[in-house]
C-alpha cells in the first residue's frame, strides 16, 4: 500500500540522506584534511531511529519542504498536461495517455512512480503528506520541546501537509488518507480529502500566528481559501483570501541538478533543449482584451498573462508544432504554490456567489489596472447577470493562473454539469470536438485521476471494482 508508513519512511530517510550528504561534504572540505574523507559514514546508512534526534529538526523540516516542492511540481505539470492547457505532442505512451485522457488506474507512473519521473503524482504527494505529518508529530513530543523556532516549524509542516492534500483532493476521483500513519485509511471523496486539507491549514494558521511567521500564515490562508472555495464555504473564502497582503507569493524552488529538482511544466512541455511531449493548445494563443474589457483572442490589447510563441520546433512525435510560453524558462524556474493573485480570484468568485457582483468586478478591474489592460465596462458584461459574471471570473482564472498549480483542471472538474461547464479535449466545444486530435489520437473519458489499483488492492478499507 503506497499510503503505508514503510514506503514513505524510506523515502523520507533517503531525502534526509541527500541533505546530510551535502552537510558532510561541506564539513569535510572545511576540515582540509583529505585523509579523513574515506572515513565518512555513507549518508544512505541513516537509520529511522536517528530521526529522533532534536538536533536534526531543521534538517527534517527542510526535507519535508523538498518533498512537497517536488510533489507539487509533479501535480502542477500533470494537471496542466491533462487539462485543456496542453495537448499531446509525444510518441511516448505515458505522455500520450496523459494528453489523450487515457490514464489507467494500474499505470505504474501514476501509482508508484517516485519524484524523479514526470507526473508521478500519487506517491510523491503522499510522501510529502507523510513527511510533513511525521516531522510535525516528532516536534510535538517532549524530546523536541526546546528546538529553536519550534512553533514556526510546526506551522510550516502543517501548511505543507495541507498542500499535499490539495493535490490529492482536487486531482483524484477518490483518495485514501490514513487516520493514523501506518494504518490503512478510509476511502474518501474529493470533498472529504479537502476537509482534511482545511484542518491542516487551520492548524498551520494557529501555529503561524503564535510564532509570528507571516510567510506561512499567508501560505496557509491562501491554501485554506482555496479548499473552502472547493467546499462551497464562501464566507470562509472571503475571510481568508481577504487577509492575504498584496504581492504575496510562495514558490516551490526548482533546479537543474537532478530530475527530482526539475520544473516539470518546463521539462516536459516548454523545454527548448529536448523534444517536448506536449504543446500549448490553440485556445491560449494570441489572447487579448478588447476596449470594453471583454476577453478576446487576436482582437484587442495583448494579454501579458499568457504569452506564447512558436520557434519552428516540432514535438517528440516529430509532427506536432510546439508552442512555448514564457512563464517557466528553465528547469530551475520556480513554481507558484500560493499567491495573492489567486487569492484575489478566490475572493471575486466568493463575492459573486454571496450576492456582491460589484465587489467581484472591482477585484477584476483592479488587476486589469495593474496590467494596464482595459477595464471591464457595463457594455462588456451585465454585472447583474450571475452567469455572465461567473464566466468572466473563470476566464480571468484561465489566464491569470495559466499552467500554475492545477487551477485549470480544478475548474474543469468543479464546473462539470453546470452552466459554466468547460469541455475537455475531445469533447464537443473543445478544439478537438470529434474525439480525435490532430494526429489521429483518440481521446478517452478520464477527467479526474483514478485512484491507483495498487492502493485499492492493498487497502482493506477500499472495495474492489
């Protein structure tokens, strides 16, 4: 069972070992005594019980941050590839299945793939969740009571766990999360998983307030506003998102030193150093705003939030022309986790749903002013028309949060069966309305990611299908 403690503990120890190896190398070089180099104990020999040392607290927290950042990169890239932001350009079965919505529950990369293989979301997100919880539980014991910045670390760990649960709750059709680590958990709906994320963020907020850690406080406020939007708690969204200060941004750091550190939105699709497995769909080309503030395409002022270009490069399948964007320009490009701009769009939707469309429109126009884009005028939208206003907010989210953190896929799932339904690629109304893409690939019917077969088989609380 992937959610079990053994696999995740091993991953945590390996992550800590990598950090220890860096620390040991620095220590060896500083000593300037090369005769002792071969006497250094291999970091891979770190034992689980060694993690009970309070002196390793900061290192443990750093390891948990690394795990979430990697899992978030996987989720963000995979969700973009699966949504209508990217379309397939690959000859590789895994990427084709992602782009064609043919992902199967028994796909190894989906279930047991580690955090160095593109879009292996399930295990990396669960590992991040487990590590954050495990280190939090250690810090909550008397042995760790005197650790410096303990409350601040605990705030960070609860926020990390919350975001791991956001990916597991928003992206997957079903989920299992242990009530007690090491004990198989119940089968959860996406909403139930998001409720657990909300609890984690609430605890993070409490710790952050006590430790005066404003960065984590804002990170958790954005996260809780996000899950409250998904749960329909619009008053809660207004409370949380309204407290996030302008300019706030928390990112997942990325790097080019190893696949584990890659920004996979760049590496799999936007890369100009290797054949791309996906390309930006035509609905994101030449986005503009007309003089009355209507979102348009190739008919108005260019919208800087989505800037795409073509360099005459073809994809991995050697057939599909590749369109690049300027949001991630290298494997090292940081990836947004939580931001003021997304919080503002949570606010706009919440105000509209609470019967205050004027405030929702004011939020949109304030952002337009920052970007020097035309304001939305009465000629562009009837503020009293809730359907038209919601469509405007969805479009603003599509542009503002392009290829960031799974927001587009989340909207495609949230609005299924409503007047605002967003067609998946292959469905009527999409760029491939007949169920076949430009190279003859047939789309499947997958929307949310399936719970992996290995979890269903290995967890006695989950009925077989």
